[in-house]
C-alpha cells in the first residue's frame, strides 16, 4: 500500500512553508536582532579536536564550501605550536592559499608573539587571542596564571593593531571551569574588559564545557552591559554538552548580542578540556534563526551537505541535528519520487 507516496508531499510542503513564516511580530521576535553574524569556527576550533588530521587540500575545500554556503567570517586555522595541535600544523600554507573575496574575513588564532609573527608572515589580516576567565584552565592550557596570560597579550594586540589587523578576543570558561567550579561573573567581566581595553575589537564569550543555562548567559551579558561594554562588541560561543546551546543563543540575542560562533556539523571541543562537547552546530543555529526570519546570509541546506561530506572525511557521524533531519527529508523525497512503498 503506497501510503508514503500520497502523504509525504503534503508533509514536505508544510516543511517548506515553515521556512518562511510571518514572524515579523510577536513578543520574542521583537526582542531579537534582524541580522546575526555567524563566525564559522569549524576549520580551526572544529578540526583541532579531531583524531584524524585532514590534508591541507581538504581543509581548503571545506573553506570553499563554507564560502559557497554564504559564510563571510571563517576562522581558518591556528598558529599554536604544531606539537600542541598537530591537526593544524599546516597553518602557514592554509593562510597563504585562502580564497580571498571582498567582504570575507579569516581570523586565525595566535597564542603569543611567535604565533603572531608566523601569522603575519603568512599574510593573515585578522587574528584572535585566547584567554581564560578561570585560573586552572589558564594554567593547564596556557601554562600561566589567568592574569599573566591576559597581560601577556598586551604586546601581541599592540603589534597586531600596529600592523592594522583586526583583533578578536576569546575568553573561555566564562560560566564554569571543570576544576575551579563556577566562574564568578565579576571575574569573567574583568578579564574580558581587560582584553577589550588592550585593543581587541570584539570579545567572544565561551561556555567551554557547555554547562551554562539561559539565566546564566543573561546574567553574564547583562553584567558586561552594566560595565559599559556594548552588545555589538560581544560574541558568544556555546558548546552543546547539556543541550542548552540554542536556548543560550536566544538568551544572548535578547540582550542585543548579534555575533554567534558555530561549527558546521557541530564538530569541535577543546583538546585541553576533555569535558567540552562539540560546538553548537552551524546548521542547527541557522535553522533556528531562519525560523525567526533573522538574516544570516547562510544557506542551511548547503551547510547540511557540508556536514554530510565532513562525516565522510572525518570518518564519523556529525553531532549536529539539523543536517541529519534534512538528510532524512531528502531521502524521503527520493523515496516519494521513486514511488517507494511504506
């Protein structure tokens, strides 16, 4: 009995209608921005946590696909020591061969002056520095106290700004640390403000182990606002350990934040914090924002295709949910077209 052949087209039509609803009104939508800038961190924060090291050609192919999907900010690689993160040992070659397009930015992570020198020599035009709001993670990851690590970036940021580079600041463990426990809000605000005062153009607040809830996110973002830091200088970076990633994004957007980090397929985590689950999947984020009519410029179906391709390249299924759902929908479409019975 060909039940699926008759029922599926109507269901799929409804799914298509869902993509463009009238969402210009409503109490929640009225508190959200009209546009969100997605910072795609998969090529760096995603790949650094993978067991399989991808060839340079595959990394560049990933970046090309992300560009084709509509991304305009792609974190390309990291200039940390290849001994610490061998997955990104080809940073110089990746940066030299990046496809340069108008309006596209490629921040790269630099851990110190040496990393900055390497990035500048390779032709980087934007860098990111990485600090921790917690003491233990700073010592385990950066091998310095929190205050020493933050102060150490003063010369790095100054040199980068002198070279007319844009600087992004990352602040990890803003909600809690696996060794220290909850991070005091005042401590997280003080650490982030210091990076901004040193000259960072933007600060990405990272819930590195994914324990945060919307209430905690709003408490933190609200504290930054109260400290005089405007929302347009803040981004958010969530891991989905407890399934709170999308809810936390909405909590931040309600308070004016309009920059969100995400990783296609949901790959990532920290090689230095094993408790950190994957990053928020970009396709899950875009599905949510599309539903509100919020502009990102990114095509969710192309992201889903990239996620499927990455699963093959990395040898495992991707954590992101939307890509799996869209793949299933495509499978149903093929079955309907072929008249497959239920």
